C-alpha cells in the first residue's frame, strides 16, 4: 500500500475518533476546548522543525522554517497555558 | 542521542494517544486540567522525538524560534482578559495557518533542492498552502472584527458569490498546474489568491455570528495541520489535524443548530448587522411602546423571598463586567435561602462556552451553571428571572412569529417565570435587530441602566436588609 494511502487510512480513522471524542465534551468547556485544540494544532511545529533542521536546507527554507517554528511555538505555549489558566477557574461550590 | 525512525514513530503514537485522552478529559470540569497536562506531555514527547530523529541536524534557528515563541505565548496566555479570549483564539488560529503555509513552501524548497519533487507531493503541498492561507487571512479578519479594528457589520457587494467562486476555481486550476509542472509562478499566485479567499470568505459574516466563525476557523486550522501531515507523511500531524478539524466542525454545527440556521446560511447569509439606534430617552421610548420599567427595589422585593432565581447572562454582561457583582448578589441571596442558577444559551457570548468561562472567572461554581436543555423545564416554577445583557436568546418570537428572522431558534423559556427583569441600557434590539416580544408580557419589566451598576445596587439593597 503506498504511503499516501496509509496516510488516508489514518486520517479517516482519526476523523471518527475526533467525532466521538468531541461530542462528549461538555458545552461548559467549549472555550477551553477551542484553546486546547489551538495548542495541539501547534503540532505543525513538527513540520517546522523538519524543514528548519534539515542539514541541506537553504537559507530561504531556514528562514521560513524559523518563522514557522516561532508561530507554532506561540500556539503550543500560549494555547496550553491559557487553557490551564481557564480550567483552574472552574470550581465546584466550596463546602 | 539519535533515535531510529521506528522509535520515533512509536513516540508519535504515544503522543497521539495522549492528545486523544487530553480532549477526552474535557468531558467534565473535574478531569479537564489533567487532560490539559496530558496534552502538554504529548506535545513534549512529539517535539523531543522529532529533535532526536536523524532528519534534524541543525538547531540554531530552532532554539531561537522556540524560545521566542515560548516567551510570546507565555506572556499572551498570562495577560489576556477573559473577555478577550475570542481575539486570542483568532490570533492563534492565524498562526497555525501561517505556519502551515511556511512549512509547505519550505518543504517545497528543500525537495526542490534535493530533486525529489513529485506530483503527489506537490498536490499535497498545494492543499497545505491553500488551507493554511485561507485560515490565516480569515483569522486575521475575525481578529480585526472582534478587536473592533474593522467594523463587525457584514460587508456585502453584488457579485460577491461569483467572485468567491471564480477565485476558488482559479486557485484549484493553479494548484493542478503547479502539481503537474512545479511552476514557481503558479505556486506564488496560488498562495496569494488563497490569502484573498480567506479575506473574501470572512468579511461578509456579521459580528453576531462570531461563535460560528471562531469554530469554523478552528476547524480550518485543523485541516491545515492534517494537510501538512500528508505532505510530510507524518501520521501524528494527520491524526491531530483530524481531531482539531472535527472539533471545530462539531462546534460549528452546535452553534448553527442553536440559531436554527444552516452553516451555508451563516457563511453566505450576511445576517446580524450591528444596528445603531438611540439610547437617549430609553424610558420614554419604552413607555410609548407599553413596556414597564421597574426599579432595583421592585426586583429585590420579589427576589429576597423567592425560592429560585435564574440569571440569564449574555454578552452584555461581559461588556459591563457585571459578573463579579452577580457573584456577590448570588451569595447574599443564598444566605437568604434562595436557590440561584445561571442559564446559558449555546450562542451567548462571542465564542462557544464564553459565558461559562466568564462566570468561572468570577468564582461562580460550575454546578450553578446550566445548559439550555437542562434548565428550560425549570423556568415555569421559578420566581424571578434576571436577564443580564441578553436579548434574542429569550425572545418568544423565535417560537411564535413565523416571519421573524430568528424564527425556529431554540430559546431559553425565561418568559414562563413569575417575574422577569431585563437589565438593559436602552430599548435597542439585540443583534438580530428583532423586537423582543417578551418586553410586552405582563410579568416582564425592564430595569434601565448599566448592568454592573444595577446589580451593585441590588447588592447594596440586599445588604441593607431591604424590606
């Protein structure tokens, strides 16, 4: 099976997981959900690392890669930290 | 230390599982923080496994980028106001989009230098660039609208749909040409046109539809990550992209259902022009129309001895920053033995779940906050409903008036309570521009003024012992 087809299998199955997991998220946490998905979509940082870290990468590719790493890191750090900050505010009634 | 490709693939699998569990954690507030931590661990494993792999050999730019990104992201996360969360989210979406575009072009340059380009790869690159660019410029426009840098009113002109369709067709043609020939010119024009499409796609959507826009762009940012995964044959990116893509798509669906509108209607409808309207002599206008206005004392008179009070907050509460005063009022009423609940309509606020976060910030326990379907049966047995800065979401016209633009939208049945008090600044209608039929009902009165001042007035009256 060619690589692209394997990727397609993974993609379609992951879509099903996404569908079932996300419907289970409680509506009161929809804002943290958006922030958390912001953080994990920072996973494009892996692509950025691969472009930038390639030994043979030209200067243009390196500079593009640098900005991609920068933007994706803002997502990763900003996303997880702000999600944590929000979730810390959700408290039950103090007994 | 360098790890083998197989070890790296296994590490990615662990990361993927952690991300799924992380989202699963959001099923309940009690498990949500642990979920977020699992996500952090997953991300750390994914990044470490990539850096330790054989492909990454030079670290200078990477370290600089990560350190700068960590500082900027950390400061943004620590400083952002909860009311400004939609703007932060829009900005972060735009970053994912731009990063996807940069990664795709960088990958093209690297493969081009190594002579390893092929049509499938270039097709995948095109998808990454197009989706990434649309996500970027669309999110920039959404950010501008939310931040008030550009008007929230829908921008429409004749031939808009034709223009969008034409742009789309040309972009696809360029992508095909690029995949077939590797033409640099096609790549550049395709990229630029995709930025234009993001702009023309979001600019006609009104400010009132922000929850849908945010959800849609959330979805796009996921698909952009998935497309990047296809280009790099990286299954982790594909899995995460699919999870995020679906998350945004499901949120969009929930938001649309809550307005009884189709996603196509939101994208192409140009609904929700933010109408002006005079706030001058609100009381006089109200009296003309047969609307009763009430004082803080009137409301407290019924609230003090009530069994149950339900608060319906809307974005107006956030604008007035009234949530902290509401919390104080809640505590005083509870001391009197009154049960206080909060009722949240799915589209209240500027993004999904926005109201819940604002109430949580004010230390209002989440077990006092209820979704529409949970609380609707309780209104009929409720003594007092306080509507704070909300309007359309309680308008019975959605039930009864077939000609109303909001007809069919599920509403909070506030009107069934014994007494309903609207805290309003003026007689201005809600975002839909529709008059609220509830105002003319016998059990409903309006308390004019700033919501925060009004609630602080209630707190003072309650403390004073009142009656």
